């Protein structure tokens, strides 16, 4: 088939071509942009590892040659693996963020910052890859990611990720690991707002907020929102209370922009058993209890909207790439695929069906790729 002359297509090809190739140029048989496009297209079409990627490429040579010549055919899976291992993950991540900006509406959003460990990516003396990602809740997009080799290092990964993003006007939700004074200050100084979970890593703050909500002092007004959800024999009642008068809170000056404290309780009944949980948060917005409850729920939902998709749909936890930058770069590639699948507004099927359709139909695959090319 002939090449597809398109401004849209050339846009992504230009970005791919701008990545620095880590190999000695005199020895390069397969250009880097060809390998990256092979990886992205095959991943969208259902390939979960480099062996499947190369097999798919050989079976769909005509499709790939619409975009690049692949004059020497296709590399072995060892070559593809070597390239992803050697590729500078920082530069690839920066390309990802530029690429995502072409999808994003550029509007203020609710951003959920959360970490995920690729459990089988460790080995050879290395810890498993732990990736901290930013999820745009309203746009259903991964905006960026920062890698670390341990969950405990999220404290340094989160500020690095935030520096990459334009968070002005956004509300940032982070679990307790990211509840740090420096992170709160960074968010506020960048023009954003925060909603941070409070646990024992901020012991005094946690104790003060817990005691307050156990028996609110007279004279303090609390906004309250209660929601009930029934689904498949499971009954959940959630109550959110928020107080926007924090003048009594001694450490308030240490937290930039602190404007509210929040308590979210949950009662769940299922199969004759009852469970209860309680969580506390601090925020820089004097929001309503209903808005706070929505923000908290959106952070929990990232497990289903991002982590579940990567684990179940993209089989990320089964991936065995265990060296250098390989696990990180392939995770970025999967984030690309997830964004493309979610961004397709013409297809009302599930992500699972969309991915299968991309494997069944090269016309649909070309449509997905055309969104950002």
C-alpha cells in the first residue's frame, strides 16, 4: 500500500525521529523510529511483550510500511528488547508528555497521583519498577509518569513528576505517602490545589483531625454529604464531612494554603458481613462535602481506570523485562496505548473490545494512530 501523506501522521513521526538513538549509528540496521512505531502499533493490536510485537510486525508488514520503509525488514525480539533497554527513559517520558498534550484539552482537571509496581520487572540485582503516574480524571488520560525503584521513593518521585506538568488550576489528589509539606507548597506555588490523605506518617496532624471529627467542638460548622450505592448484593454508605475553619489547627501554618480538613467514612454490607473504614484528608480548597467526596472517590477509581487496565488488559504485571530502562520504556508505551484507546470517542465499546478491534482491523488501528500523528 502507498504511504499515507498526512500532517497528522507526520506529527508523531517527527517526534519519534527526534529521540536520541542510544546505539552506535554506524551499526544501526533498524532505525529507532521504526522500532518505536512497531512497538506502539503492535501493543495497540494486542502484543504484550517483545516476542509478540515482532511476530505481529512480520504478519503486518504492509501496514507498518505505510509509515516507514522498514527497508531491512523487522528486527529480532532480542534487538527490540536491547533498544528499549538502552533508550533514555527520561527523554522518552518527555516525548510522552508532549504527545499527551496534543490529546489533552489543556483545561484544568482533577489529577490523581498514584504509584504502581510492575511486580515481575525486577531481577538481576534490581528492584521492580515502581512508576508514579498522573491521571487526568475528567479527560481519562495519563499525563505523565516518574520512575523509582521503590514505593518509599515516591516522596522524591512525586515532586519530579509535578515539575513536568502544567498543574495550574488543577486539584491534585495524592495518597498518604505524598502528604508532605514540601509537596503541598510546590502544588500551591504552581497554581494548583491539593487534597492529601492523612495517616500516621503525619502523626500529630492525623491525631488532631481524628479527635476533631470524633467530637466536633461547638460552634464549628461542618458540611456533610451522604451517598448510598447498591450493586450486586453489596450495599455501601459513604459519609463525607468537611470543616473549612482550620484556625484551631496548630500545624496549619506549616501546610501551604491549608483551607479544609475532611473525614470520609464508609460502611459496607455484603454477604451478611459488615465492614467500616474511615479516612482523613487535608485540602487547600474550601469546597463542599459533595465536591470533596467526588475528589476522594476519583482517586480510588484510578485503580480501575489505570492500574487494572495495565494489569489485566495490557498484562503489565506479567511482563518480564528486567534490565536498564526497558521496563520503564515499555510502561510508557503501554500508557500511550491506554491513552489512545480511551481517547477514541467514536467507539462506544469497552477498552478490551477496542484493543481486540485494533488487532482485527488495521483500518481501526490506523484510526487510533492517526489521533496523535
